[in-house]
C-alpha cells in the first residue's frame, strides 16, 4: 500500500551526487524544476544564509499579508525550526528544501514590498531570489522528490507559489509542475481521508486534509484558466474538509481532534474552507462546460442550488461589503472577500454561459441568461473597485500585486460574456424574451467594459 510505504520511507539519501539508474530517472524528472545543479547535503547546508537573515525571512513569511498564503498547511508550534539551528546536519534533505522554498517566497514578497509601484525587480533582487529558488530545486532533486518523502508536497507547493508569483501569466510549465504535485499526492494517499489509516495521527491527518484541499483548489483554478480539464476528480476522493480550528486547538500530541468550531468563528483556515466549498461546485461547473455533450438542464439548476447553498455558508466576516465599511480591515482580509465573491460569480458565469444565446430563442433558459449577465456585470464592477483601491494610498495598495493572471482572467471572462450579449442584441434574427424584463440595456453594459 502506497500510504504505508510513504510512512515507512524516511531514509535519507546518501550525502553524495546522484548516481545509478534510479537517480538518473530522478534527474530526468528535474526538468520541471529548471534542471538545478546537483549538490550534496553538505553543499546545501553551506548555502543556507546566516541565522539572522533566515530568521527575518521566515518571520516575514509567517506574518505576510498575502491573500494567497499557504501557511495554513504548516503549524509554527510543530515546525522543527529551532531544532534545525541546534543541529543543522540532522535535518532531512527535504526539510532543507521546505526551508529554502519558504525563503524563496519570502524574498519575493520582501522585494515587492519595498520596490516602487512601476519598477521591476532589479538584478540584485533577482540574484537573491534565484539563489533561494535554486536551493529549493536542488534540495528537491537531492532528496529525490519522486520518493514522496515527508515535507515533499509542502516544499513543492511553496516552490510552485514562488514560480507563480514571478510569472506574469499562468504558464504551462506551472501547470505541468502542478500535475506532478497532484500525482505525488495521489501516490501518498492524500485523496483518501486519513481516518481510513490507523497509522496516521489525528494531527497529521488534519494537516493532510489541509494540503489536499489546497492542491485541489490550485489545480482546478489553473486548469480552467488554461482551458484544460482538471486532473482531480471528486468521485475519486473522500478526503474530508479541514476542521474549522485554531492552531492552538490541537497539536502533534492530540489523541483526537476537537469538535470543529462553528462556521461563524473565524480561524486561520476559514477562508480556505469557504473557498474550497465553492471550488467544488466550480469544478463540477467546469466539467459541465467542457463536456462533449451538455448535461440536462435539471442538472444545471441543481448545481446552481448547490452553489447558492455553498455561498450562504461563507462566514459574515468573509462576505463582500463596500470598501467604506472596511476602513479598519486588513488589506489581505478585504482581498480574500473579493476572491470568494469573484469565484462565486465566476462559477455562475461558467455554469450558465452555455445557455446565454439559446435564451434569446427559448424562454426556458431565461434564468441562465439573466444569471450569467448579472454575474458578469458584478465581476466588472468589482474590477473597477479593486483597480481604484489598488492605486497608491488605496486600501488594497499593499496587495496590489495579487491582481495576477488568475484574477485578470475572471475579468476577461466577464467582459467576453457582456460583449457576446451586446453582439447578440444587434442580431436582427434575435427576438426579445417577453418574461425577461430585467435584461441590462446595451448602454449600461458598454459602460462596464
């Protein structure tokens, strides 16, 4: 059984350069990491910066105001950071990779925080970032990431985050690396709930749930952006949603998990839980939209009801609200509200877009037309709000860089839907629908584009 093998596979690779047929295979898979220069563990340890520098970057990483931060898959209280500085050589190679990946992401965030709004990363900035990037990649190869040892997935996830942050668009290379992460997670049994395995403690089982649902969200969203089917199928997984718990509610010594807090209680994983709940519906909606044959309309409406139920479970603190009612809220909290709202509206667009034009000749689909257009218009309104708030001195200026390709793609999708509707309104063969009195006027939709 692969999960049992994973739990037993904790042997460290030898402290030498990769040799042998199996290691050559591992080196061949390293192309997704940019083919880093092979190193020994000693060389890897010698490349770690002095403790004061590492302390500063690790602190920045844990306290970063990053809406996309993945730190919920780690717990500071169990992180072997202090032990590492007491005895660096005893640290597993993959743990060194995890540390290097964190330094990689933290260095990017630190440089973005100090550079001018319109400036790009300088050569010296890129040299520092590249150093940590290469350290992480070299550690992954030395530790043989294909063996799926402990810390492998976390290291790859943070490495992927760094690659994405440096990319102006969601490159196919990132999608390929994400596919590798998914396959390793499947091999390690993350797609099955940890309650099936008595050898997995309650603490590690809960952390595995957090990791799996994070991978699921990233994979579904990036696959959709590239117009490709998701490789994760919900029917093949029974991993439960993470519990809504504070980090101090459980520890590595816990013999059982406490009861999950009410959904109204804000915890470090509240955002991830709410997003994953909507993302599951979004994944099904994308499957419908990419299907060779559309499902019956009753299934569309059934999924629409599921979406509304998921949206209603979003905690009030994470619900979208006017910016003038969020004056004292942190920028990352505000952006998280927008992220959930945009995902909800995008799901409505994707679910009902196939019936946008059919509604012009068949009133049975009037609800889909109205829902799709209203969702697209809401997305464009949010785009305008976010853009203005990201200007110098705005409420979202500290996280303005987060308007990356995934979010921009949402705005393009909405604009495309409105343009399609405007064009269809000029079609002389299109007949207005009598029971659709709330259709936006062409002038109103043009103003939003």
